[in-house]
C-alpha cells in the first residue's frame, strides 16, 4: 500500500503540468500534418488581415459614392463597387473581423458551457448524467439552424444575439463528445490513484480528466467555427443577423440581391470570402483530427 | 426488434416533452408582453387585457403549458397574428413543400455522396480521389444560399436553361435540390470513403480476396454493406441539417415552403406562426431520427445474422 502511494506521488511530481505537456505533444504531431498546417497558415493570414487590413484600405467601407455605383472589378476597385458605390474589397476586408469575431466567440462560449456539462455528466454519471443529457437531446432535436433561428426570433437580430444563438446551438455538440471521452477516461487506473490520494472532484476534473480529453475538444472546436461562420452568414443573409450597413458578408449578399443579376461581382466576392474562411477552418480541423485523433470520423 | 422499437419509442417521449417546453417558453421569453405583441402595437390597455384573457396568459404557467400541449396534439396551434387564420392551416401545405425539398435533396446527396465515396475509396490516392475530396471540401465550405444565387446566375439567367424560382415542375426542382443537397453529398462522400477504407483493411475482406472472390463482388457485397452502417446515421443527421437549410434555400428560390414562412413570420413578429412552425419541424426531425435508429438496427441485425 505504501509503495503504491509513493509511485503515484512520484508520477504526480513528474508531470508537474500535464496541460503543457499535452500541448507540446499535440503541437509536435500537428507540425508534421501538411493539411493542418495549410489550414492553420490560412487562418493566421485571415486573422492578420482582420487586424491590420482596415489600416491599409484607404476607402471608407460605409460611405456611399453615387458617382461610382455598380462598377465592375478594376484596378481602382479590385472587387468592383456595390449599389451605393462602396468599394466591395474594402468592405470585405472590414467584414473579416466581424466574421472571425462571431466564429471564435460563439464557439468559445458554446465550448466552455458544453465541456462543463459534458464533463459533469460523464464524471458524476447516474441521474446527473441522465438529466443533463436528456436536456442536450432536446436541443439536438431542433434541426440545423432552426434553433438559432428561434433564438434570434426571440432576442431580435443583431451580431451579439447571433453569437448567443450559435453558442447555444453548439453546446450539445460539445457536451456529447466530452461526456463520451470523460466516460472513457474516468475508468482509467490513474484516476483511481489520484482519488486515493485524496484529490477533490474539482481537481480530478480539471487537472486530470480535462487535459486528457483535449484532442477531441480541439478538433470539434475548429470544425465548429466553420459551421458557426456559415450559420452566422446565413442568419445575416436572412436579415436576422448583422444589419446593414455593417459590412458583414451575409448581409452584403442580402443587400446586393436586387442588383446582382446585372452585376454578378456583387454576389461573387462576398460569397468567395465566406468560402475561403470556412474552407480554412475545415482544412485545419481535418488536419488536426488526422493528427490528434485518428479514431474520430467526420 | 419489436421490443427495441417500443423501447426507442418510449425514449422519444422525454425529448418530445422537452421540445414542447422549449417552444412554449420561446413565446414567454420574448422581451415585452406577448398579449401586447399579438394585439398589435396600437392596441390600448383594455384591448391588451382582453387579449391576455383570451390567450389565458393570466393562468399559471403549468395550466398554460398543459393547454398548449393538448391543443397542439389536436392540431390547434393558435391563430396567426397577421391573417387571423389558424396556424395549422397556414402551415399545412407549406410543410409538405419543405418535406419534399428536403426529401429530394437527401436522395440526391445520398446518390452522389455514395458514388463519389465509393469511387474515392476504391481508387485511393489517385487523381480522381483527390479531385473528389477537394470538391467535397468545397461543397462542405460553401454557404448554400450563395451556391443557390450562383446557380441562378449561371444556369437560370446566363444560359436560360432553368427557371429562376418557384416550386412544382421538375425543372423548378433541380436548382433548389442541388443547392440544398450539395453539402450533404460532400459529407456523405467523405463518410463513405473513410468508412470503406476502414472496412477494406479488415481481415474478412482480405480473406474474401484470398479466396479468389471477384474484386467487384468484394467491394459491393462485403465491404460496402458494412461500410454503410455509419453512413446511415449521417444521413439521418443530414436530414435535420437539410430541414434547417431549407430556410435559406426557400428564401433564395422564392419557394413557398415552411422555412421561408418562418423567416417572414419572424420579420412580421407573428410569433404563433414561428412557434407552430418550429414545433412542427422539430417533431418531424424527432420522427426521422426514430426511423433512422430503427433502420440502423435492422441493417446491423441483418449483417449479424448473415
């Protein structure tokens, strides 16, 4: 008995910071995956553009210029101008930060809440598990963007409400995955060992279970951002998200709808921008999944 | 099998109760007074009070909820604020259009997804495989409403091959179904490919090949059947995504379905319509998931028995 205690405690001291240890191994695996790296570099590029891009564009994204309405792409207006004469390239650059902001923050909120629910359900099991997961099932029963749509209907259309809606609609996805992983990890011997050492539930959950189920969470988070960006642009396209004249890409597509048949560039470029960002996150997510979690399938 | 079906049916009960609760409280979470909203902004205090009484908003929540569920079970979802007509009759015809759209799109995505996935898996790492997978990645990353706009632009306007909008004739179906089905096809193709690749490396496939079974037979008889099991689950989930996506597709193609109706109702603040439509679509999805689970079980069983 004394011997096992000693063993367990030396193991404890050796892995002073399991989180950092885990991150390092993940990074090493990730670096060798070309798809993940390609996606990652694209994402970094988009983040940089969203931060410094607006300083490099000389035009105002929202100022109408009647004299240059509906012009096709040219050296002066790379992506042409819209029905108010605004430069579409400038608007897309300014819209980048909105898109990334919605994607990152909605998934971050959904992830934190979902992970907490999943880990509590998986760790405590029994009735806690049954009740929490039935609630998650209810949220999953709303097909696709319908739940987000319902939430926006209640809260009203705005960027922040879209974030709340997408966060809520991401919670059950994280909860399910985390619960499954927690169930698998909970039964392992080392958890029994730390429990025997007198670790609190809180400590076991955050120091010992969470670091070991990070991979599926990271994979899901990256893929989820892609979904979040698509959903947000869809809600804005329906007029239920970002409101004009905000240069949000979905809202740009909605505002330009009546002019796009004669001037296809109005619809082409904002759409391509959405595709590019979503594609980057999907690429990264695919690569991360292959590198970290070969067992998980799309 | 019957036992399983019944047990699975019982499992849907808490979900159905939960869904009705969420939809019921949707109405009460709206900032402001539902009676005021339904009576209209110009209604005076007496009219609002009368409306509150008529809707039973003065009753305790559990009484209101019980009434909501019993009414809904009998097909009474209240009346539209705008037209005054029964929500159920407003939803009726539009519901079938959305179901039709989602159904055809699911068929298309299964058809294309399966073929693409099988071709990709059997010619792994070939040029064709790469092409299909890149195509699938794009299909997955495209907003369906934008794809719809692009299809209208090129196939309906530039070449004048197909109608721009509407629903009914086969020509009118084509573009919306492609719009809605593309993402599903991409997901199913990727799923089929990875599932096939996993199966192909298993011992019994090697045994079949070693026995001299024809390659075509190995692929279709042995590998595909087993590979299809996880795909069935994806198809079920995908149907839900399609029901949601129909909202956007119907808006782009001006199809008079339930999805577009919901969006209009949200804009008009016609909450009984929103409530009723969301409830109906969620119930349909619960039902489809039930069917998928049953068929999943059947597929699994047949393979076990073989």
